[in-house]
């Protein structure tokens, strides 16, 4: 036996294989880690494993160059292992929650910024109706009660310009008074058939002084002059006194909704004038009498329907009055007064 072999046999610290485990479970000291243990295992370890007959999936955990232990600490009892699917699921839920939160905040800010008057067709109310169709016929203001003994079933209709002048005169000889009279007469007959007490009044009728009725309604038509292509449609306004402001708002809602639906004319509320909102009869009648005025159409662009179908226009007015008198609902309560 050679001296070198004798020295190896007498060595008190036998070398360990890289793949052997310490039977006593002690951690190697950092300074005792063999240099080759810190080599990047991408190629070298894989070749050594194959040479030793160890399958790739059975490779032992890599030991870092810092001397950290390659052993896995035992998991505490009752602890659950995390799976990749759980982490992905939690990430997905967080992403969805964030998207929904941003959407809610954006919608809230947009609704606060957007004025209701800029939303065409009163988009806000239509969205509410779409969300809850059962509410589509109750979007309206409730009428204020009338005093005991007040003639709530009585209706006065002022024939615009009658007893005063002819109103607007068109180039073909058509007068506003002629149109107003035809529509008012049809409206009176239809309301009487419904059981109301209806009378026609002149423009400056002396009976207007302290006039008591469930409703006073004045019928007029708009200008014969061509203004622009948008000068078509009807306008409606109501007396806005404090004692019957709720009633006035409801009257405008009812007439605008029913008249538009029946005649097909659009509500041209942008051109409502002071002559309408401050109509002289509003300050003459009894404070408890709700009053309104309508411009049934423009004598220029709407002349055909005004002259050829006055009964249809009367149907629209009657339906609006009936809606108000019977506290009916409207499909769109966002009409402009």
C-alpha cells in the first residue's frame, strides 16, 4: 500500500458525494461547500445526473453559491399548498374588480357633468324606463287638490284672437283665427262627449276675470312667415303661479306628450316666447284655475296639417287635457315647460 493511499484511509474527514445525504441532517458550513457546488447547473449538473443514472425529474434542489441549504423546510400541519390555478384565479378576480370600479366611477362623473338639457330625447328618463318598464306610465307630477266646491269638471277654451283680430295672415289669405276656431270647435265637441262642461271664450272675454274652472286652455297658431327649416312643430306653456305650479307642470307634460304622439309634430320648446309664458289670461283668472296655452303649429311649414286635418290636432289637445284632468301618466316627464 502506497503512502498516499495510507493517508487517505487515515483521513478523519472522509469526502462526501455530491448526491449523498447527511444521515444526521446537519447543515454544511458555508466555507466547506465544494467549489463545484456553486457552478451553474444548467449544463454540468444535467450531464452529471445523466451519467449517474438519475432521472431529470428526480434531481435534487440546487444549492446556491451563498451556502443556503438545499433542503425544503417541512410545511406546518394544517397548511394548504397553493396551486398555480389559485393564483391565476385571484389575479383574474382583481382585474375584473378594477375594471368594474373604473367603469362605475367614469359613469358617475359623466352623469354629474352632463346637463339633462343636453341629453336628446330626455335620455335619462328613457334609460330609467328601459330599466323598469312598469314605471313608464307613472313619470309625472301629481296635481295639487282644488278647494271644496270648485268646478273641477269645467273647461274653458279660449279661441285665439276671436273677438279681437284675425291674428297672423298668410299670403294665400289663410288667417290664424280660422285655424284656431276649427281646432277649438272640434276640441269642445269631443270634451263634451267625455262628460266635461266646456265653453268657448273670446281672446279678451270679460268672463276671464276670476274665471273658475278645472282648466283654462288657449289655442293659437304660429307665424305664417318662413323663418328656417326648423320652424315646424308645436309649443305649449302654462301659468306658473305659486298656487298651482305643480298643476301647470303636469299640464305641460300631458299636452306635450299626447299632442306629439297623435299629430306627429315635434315639441318646439326652444322657441317658447314671453307672450306665451306671460299670457294675459294667466293673470286674470282665479288663482286655483290651472291654465295653459298652445301654438298648434307653424302656419308656414305646418300649414297642410293645420288646414287639412284640424280634427287630428283637436284629438291631440283633448288627449292632453284628459291626461291632466284624470291624473294619467305620461311616457316622458322630462318635457321642457
